[in-house]
C-alpha cells in the first residue's frame, strides 16, 4: 500500500512540475493532456500504465505523394522510327509531366515462330528506350539518358542512382529522367523511368523483374507478362505489363482469365537480401498496377457495338464489356479498380493512316472483321492511389491506340531521426539539471525523459 502511495505522490509531483513548465516563455510541444494515466481509474501499477503520446500516431512515418504515369501500347510488331517522337510526346503528356513513367508495350516484334522460340534480341528494346529517353529529355538537349540496365538482363537486379559529377551542380538536371528498369520477353516490353530528383530525394531499392510466358502450350512467350517490383522508401510497388489471349468468340474470355491466374501464381521475385520484408509475389505489394493489351472484348454483336460507338455512348457500351463484368462480379481481378472510360474503343483500326475501325467496309476484301473493343486497359490495386486522368492518344502507328493514366500515389517515409528532433522542442529547463529544480522535479524529469528516449529508440 505504501508503495502505491509513493507512486501516486511521485505522479502528482510530476503533474505539478509539468503544469508549471507550460507557463514559461518557451512552452513545450507536449501538454498534460498528452499524458494518460490509468492508475487513477484502475488498480494496476503506476509504472507501465503511464504513456506519453508526445509524437504523432507513428512518429517515424510520414507520407509524400508521387505522380506516376502508366501507359500501354500494342505497336503491332513495328519498329520505332524517328518520326514517332511526336506521337510519343502526345502519349507521354509531357505538359503535365509525372515523377515516374512506367511504359508497357506489346508486340514490339512480330509474333512469328522464330521470334517466339528463338533467343531474345535486345536491339529493338534498346531502340525503344533510346526514343523514349530522347522524348522525355528533349528539352535538355541531350539525346537520351544512359540506361542503368540492359533491356534483356536477368530477372534479379538491384539499382542505385549514381550521380554524374558533370551535372551535380545543375538544379535543372533534377527534371531529367533516368532509366531504372527495363525488360523484354518476346513482344512484351516494360520501361520504367524516374526523375533524377526522385532518385536523389528518396531511397529507391530492391528493383527486380520477373517475366511469365503463358502463350502457346501455356509456356511460350507470345503471350504473358513482364512485372517490375521496387520499393520507394517504405512503400512497395509492382507494375505488371501483360498481353493476354486474343479472340472474341464465346469462351475466349475464359482463356484470358486463366492466363491472369497463371501470372498471379507464377510471378515470383527473387529475394536479393537477407531482409525478409520485401514482397515476393504480386499481391504482396502495397501499390499494384496491371496494364497492357488485356484483350477483353464486348458481349455485343458487331452492328450494335458500332452503333453505340457512333453515338459515343461509352456508358452504354461499357455495360457489355467483359473486363467490367470481371471487376463487378469478383472474378480474377476481384478488388481491383479502373477509372471511368470516357474514350472510344482502342482496337481494331484498319490501317496506320485512318481512324476507321477494321471491318466497317464489308466490300473491302481481306480485311478482318473485328468488333471494336477496349482491349488496352490500366487497373490498380491497393490503398493510397488516386487516378487523375485516364485517356487514349490518337497515334495511327498501329491498329491499337495507346492508353495512359496518371496517378497520385502516397509513399511512406520512414525516418529514425524524426523522434529525436522532437526533443528540441522541450524547454532547456527540463534538459539542464543545473536550473534549480528540486528533487521531486528531477525525479519527474528523469522519468519523463526515459519514456521519451524509449519512444524515440522505438523508431
């Protein structure tokens, strides 16, 4: 009983001392209301029930926002040409530039047998990276930024930004973009670029890539995915560029669903460090983006679909969209999100010189009959993601129109020093034992500081 009384008297001295310090010229950032004591209401001991809520809910985590551009384009087996830079500029929307560009391509090579079963040739991917870099960095007068990774490299890579001494003093170089990840699997190709200021400001770590081939016989690369995993500070990201099975016959959507399930199952990122907190699967990440020529079509006859396209009644047309049904009914993309589609179907156009859908002229011999559809899509999964724009571009380079989305995403910044900085707001009378405080006040000061120290060290 005497022990309990001593603890109670000690707490009362601490309370009186703390209240007196609130009246000084340099008030503390802490207040008596931040100290909760359950000993007055419960029979538990005083120690262990006193908690200092002096910092934020989690004093070592803050959030910042990044703008991420995600784009997808099926280029129909065509190699990039210099004149395509104008189309790229429109697609990348550089007037409203992002911090990160994640670009997914399909069919960067013709899907012929030799390309599908032969050795990977990095030349085409390198040409695309050169053109992308030239477009992103055109205003700086440099042809392109040297990539940090060969586009046909292995599936396990770590990246660190190395500052160029020649550009170290130039603040304008912060707006330049650097290639941080690139991977090609037959015709599926992913290219990820970041502003140099992002690489300087944040820790971008554990960048890894994984490809899954699920085309012919379930294991050839004419269809499949290339996924990129990375961590930006304390937030993990996964970007999945995919090319799924084609076809508009009844039941073809089942083949696409199966391939999505296979990509989820077979995508596995290598563990590059002894640290076990890095995600190894797609769904283990905090923010996930899935994009590409997903090939989902319309449950609608061709004539009626074209009628709605002419009316530009996108809402009515979406009611027959296969992927929309998957999202609504909780299929393979259960819990995923997609922005409102307010643009025309992106496939299939008849040639590279017109805006006419294939099959709209029955008299034209040899032209395939294809019902217009939104084959090219961008989905996301996870909290802390806001879609700002979702649109298509009008390049006539292929029979698909490129699609892009701009996102604002939160990243967690973990800092072990933030809690220590909070101690600077404590009055010096508390930190200096020579300021004439009595023994009781010293006991209260020591006890409170021990709690603060534990709070900080816990970060």
